[in-house]
């Protein structure tokens, strides 16, 4: 089994994820591409002490990046949208 920080890599804090948090209390995380929902739920419980009621995952596509004459691709990654039990929050997204 992978380490907890290898399953939940980082929170995704963007304008869109902040709006989703404000409206629907949804949190967005970058997770390992091989992680399943049960592993994500357990990692969040052990890392932050919160209970996830709903987890949706998606593969984020690679994007073409052009810098001058050089073309490249960003790596693909997996995003998890997490809804927590009522009354629970994560301090990363507050403020």
C-alpha cells in the first residue's frame, strides 16, 4: 500500500474549486492515478480526520504547451472531488 501523501498529493485551489467549495462544500484534490475511491477515503480520514460522504474522480487530460519553437505536453493527472460529512471542514480551503 502506498503512503498517504502518495495517494492524496495536494489540494487543487483554483477559482473554480473555490466556487464549488463556497456553493456546495466540495473539495478538490490531486490524487495518484492508480488510487481508487476507497483508498482516497481512507487517506483523507487518516491525514485530516474527516469522513468523506461522496467522492467523484476524473482523469484530467494532457494539454499542449508551446514555448517558442518547442512543443510539449503536460502530464495527465487524476482529480478527486470530495464532499465531507456535515459539520466537517478542511483548514486548507478556509480563508
